[in-house]
C-alpha cells in the first residue's frame, strides 16, 4: 500500500459513490479533479465579490482586478516567466491557435510538428502553413534523424510536444530546442499540457518562444489556458479577437491596442477560474516535491508493469518508466471494443478511464490501429487503485473471451 | 395476471438464478431466503425487488449465468443510454429477444404478414442515436457501417432531434427507399418529425414490401400518432411497443388499439407500496423473466407504471390488457399530493391537429410549463381550449403555455413529452 502525494480527502469528488461503490478517477490525462482550496477560492470570489475586472474604479472591481492579476503573477512565477509574458485564455487549444493565427505566416510557410502531437498542436499548424510531422518509432519516441532532416528544410515554426498524451513519453525538449536553434531561426512553440502537471518547467532556461498549457490538467478549474510568449514575440503577435478590454483607446477612425498580455484578452475573462488557478498552483507547491516525484514513479511502475504482465493487452509506448508520466495506453485484443470496456470499468467497477483516439488520431492509428484505453494517474491516486484497475480489466476480458461454450449453466 | 402454471416457471427461474448468478444468490441470502422458501406468490413477494442499479453494478460477473461469457453464441451485447440518463450495459440472447418479440407482436393480426417461413423482415430503425451501438448521429457513416449484425439498418438522426439538418433527413429518407424494409422500428416523436419533413420535401416513406411500423423508446403521444397515421395511410400497420432495451418486447398494441402485456415470457406484477394493485389501479411493472438462461431477472422493477384493466379484449388475445401510464421519473407531482401521469397529460392534450410537437415540464419548484410548436392549422381558441383541459387535469397547479419554434431533446437523444424534475430527483 502506497500513500498518495496529495490526500484523497482533499478532493470532494472522490467521496462520491455511484451505485453504492466508491470511484477511482484515472482519467487525469483528460482533466484532473479539484481540491477543496481551489473550490473554496472560486466560491469565495463569488460569495464576496463577483465584480468585473479592469473596468471600474469601485472597490469591488479593484479587489477583483488585484486578485486576477495576482493570479497571473503566480502562474507566471510557476513557469519562470514575467507576468506580462503570460496570456490568460480558455485552454491550450486556444493558446496554440492564437500563435498559429497571430504570427501572420505566409500560406506556404514550412512548419515542422510531431506525429505524437495532440490534434490541438497539429490542426492549427496545418491551417497556418505546410506541416510536416516528425515520425516516431514503435514506442512513440521521436525519430531524431527524421527531425534533423526536417529541420534542414528551414521551417518557420517548430511545434513541439513536451509529453505525449498517448504514450506518456516525455521528450528531451531541451535537446530538441538546441537542435532547432542550431539549424534554423524557427519560432518554437511547445505544448506542455501533459508535462507541466507532472514536472516544473522554466521557460527561459528552456529557451522556448511560446508555451501553452491548461490549468484544468493540474488541479485548476476548467476554462483557463495559458500562453507563455517571449515578450518581444508576443508584442508582434496579432490578436485573434478584438473588442472590449484589449484596447486603450477607440475613436471613429481606429483604436490603440493595450500592451501585452492584455491585448490578447478581449472580453470578460474567467475571473473566478483564474483566481482558482492560483489556488491550484499554491496547492501543488504545498505538496512535498520529493514525495511527489517518488509517488509518480510508483504509479508509473504499476501502470507499465501491469500492462507488460498481461498477454491480453499491448502497451502503446515504451516498455519502461524512463522519461514518462504515470500514464498507460493499452491496445486490447482484436474484437474487444475499448469503448465498451471503458464503460464497464466505470459502471461495474468504478474505474473512470478514457477510451478512443485520445485526440491524437494519427499516432493512435499508427501505433495501435484503432481505439485504445488510457489510464492516467495523478497525485491523489495510489498504487492499489492501479492494481485494482488491472484486476477489473482482467475480469472483464475474461468475460469477453470467445472460448467458453454457451449454455453450460442451464439445465 | 399470470396463472399458476407460470408461477412454476418462476420458481424454476428463481432456482436457476440462485444457483448460477452471484448477484441473485447474495440478494436472496441478504433476506434470509432460499429458492425452496418460495412456494407461492405470497412467498415470492418476500424477495426484495431488483433494479437497474443492481444489474448495472454487477454486470457482467455477477449477473451473467455460469457457463456464459459475453462472447457466447447468440449473445447480443448493448449499451443503453437509458431513460433520463439512467444508463445500462447489458446483454440478451438473440433467441430470447425473438421469442418475446413474437409473443408480443402476436397480439396484432396486422403484423402477421411480417413473419414468413424462411425469411426475416428487413428492418430500418429511426430512433434516438444513443439507443444504437453504431455511429448514427453524425451522418458521416455509410449504410453498411450502420447495419447491425441482425440486419437492422440504423438511420441517421442528430442527438438533438429538432436540430437535425435537412441533408441528414434526406439521407434517412433515401436510405429507407434504398433498403426497402418490411418494418420500421421508430421512436414515435422522431418518426413524426420525419413525416413532417417528408411532407415538406414532397417525399414518401414507402417500400415495395408491405411496410409496418413499430413505435417504441418513448411514450407515443396522440399528437405523434396522428401525424404518423395521416402520413402512412390506413393500409400501413402501426403498433405501439412496450419494451426495455435489457428485456426486449414486454408488450404490444393489438389491432383493436389496446396494449397487451407479455405474461407468457415474463411473470408480471403491478406493484404500488410493495403490494400488488387491483385491476383499474396504477402500479409499477415488476417482471420476472421466464427461461432466460443468460441474465435471469427476478422481480425486476422497471420504473414503468401501468394500470391493469382486468377485462378481456375484443381482439381475442389472452395477454392482459394494460393502460400505459408513464415512467416513475416523469410523473407530475401536485402540491396536494396527487400524481398526474404522462398519459393523463397526453390525454388532456389529445390529437391537437394544430400543433406538431409538445413537451410538458415540471421544474424543481413545481412550476409547470407546456411548450409546443404550433402549425399552420392553429386557431386562437385552440390554445385556450387546451389551457382549460390542462387546468382541469392539473388543478390547482397552474400551467404556463408557451408557443415556441424549437424544443431541445435530452442529451441522450430521447425526446420525452412529459418530464418532472421533482420526480426525477425523488427516484
């Protein structure tokens, strides 16, 4: 029995029972549950304030603006950025789209991406220019020779994925970024949505130009995506939305945009959720970092070993725990529908896991050929849940095995 | 009600379920019961009812009978969205489904022609998309993608019925024409919608074969029935099915327009407050399967209410006549404690030739709203007359009437004509 790095009791949703049984939430690659301090921060804003920000001079507006901007500072500090380099948006997808659309690339701009990217790091670039995807090997690790070969085409943008949401592989982005810098002057855009919940990143040390992530995958509320951009690059980015809140001056002939990052934040933002995001960062920072790392390794080992021990499933990704988040994607035997298994794991056993193409269909098709089952753990999970998940999976697969003759029980 | 001979079959089912399923053995033992304790219907009622929750939680390991797997021959697996989101994963033997269907449809002579020796009817289904295990909501799949193992073609329709785009409707009409079915298995509200579009597009819904229509999934309103009958014409047999995904056909409408419950393949009870109701009183349907080798169910509380009529039907069928009342989760609860059933609301609405579709909704505070989409036949006094009928049925609860041009379906894809948030939360 291992101990979680965050107390399960901190997460009210885990107290829920469905059909009389407790639940085990193992779909953290999609989103994470929210701890009490995050819920309290959101509730407190609505209970004690509720005013809009950056709009008025009254007391409530001032307080709300202060709390909002203080949250931006917390988020920026967490990734080693300046506050004006962090744009507060809705999600990672919106952040990547803002960059892809705002760089004003020519239609034939050459862009290098990665086959294991989330659709959000593929489709915006496919729309923005001519996208080539770096191949991966059979375990989902990037084909470095192919990457270098693509860089020789002198791309204008290199879109990297820090960690695959399918394989759980953490790519050596420091090395990749160094190779890009050496090969060309491409703008480097990093999707850190899966990695940042598990390991800290310093954007300036990493020497990345843009980085996108979502707070909901790291205990924060939904509706908050963050875009880091180096200030000189952010300043040159064209806002995707215009309107209230992003301008300093408007007259009948034109307008003057506000400075960064405000010029990218048109309209009323998700104030409460952004305040809640700072609470999520505080919560994560309050956990014992050493214990967190150790715990993640234990979860990862349980996930990988559990998959490797079972002949009825294939692990999509490397057969080891090196450079990997606690996530395992499983291909089930032919004829066993992943969606049905996920539903039965939920309804009959209480395990919430994901099925489908994981919004990374090119990779899943390449490595698995069809829909897969994904199990992803986080700070409130423990190894016994992973073991329980595999036992439940074994049980279900035994019922789906095609070998037992029918009717033996009926006289 | 079922006779004593059937009760012997019930005792066999109890013994079989006890000996072969983990769940039911525990269920009996939790009440200190064993199969030999159940000697007559009074003993039988000592068994606590089973429910969807039991079968969802224990599926498959606890409820599949020993010796079967989900891949055994003739096992049909399905995942149902359930009514009001009460979803279920289950399985059924294809021959049990066929047996129950044959018994139920046997009450309606107009459906006799469907079953010819050596052939099975070609079926098209037009129903809420979550009721099927194939991708039918996006409309991007081909006909071949949507043909189930039993040969049923699932037609495409959007999750939000009234938001179904024209191209998808045209596709459904084209596919019916191309597939040439004998039988349409439809949700009546969905099918009425399709007939309205067919009229607008000057299309027909026909087949070179004699086309029959079975309505199920949700309550068949008089408004939907009026439209379906008017469009399909008097020669097209139309019947209302009583059914559940996990059990198949529980009953059917005879050619005299009465609903008959299938008490040959099921032992049926109508229960209120733990006791059987008298004829003419409304009760929840409990069913016990007869000779279900795969997932035997005993005293399975369906959540559906019926009134056993207790009179013979002129059609000659021996299956008991019932009146459909609606689901427990849809009952309208009045401040004075009275309960108004969806069927009673529908009776107050009537065939209402001046409206296309309606939805009656009681919110958590008890406020009732009747939303409807009027058509070109609407006259000013139609609304006033309906308001008066609803007031009479639901008095003293006031009902607000709202003419609208759109009403959303549930996320499950079902369009329920009468819902109550009070009842839904109470159950």
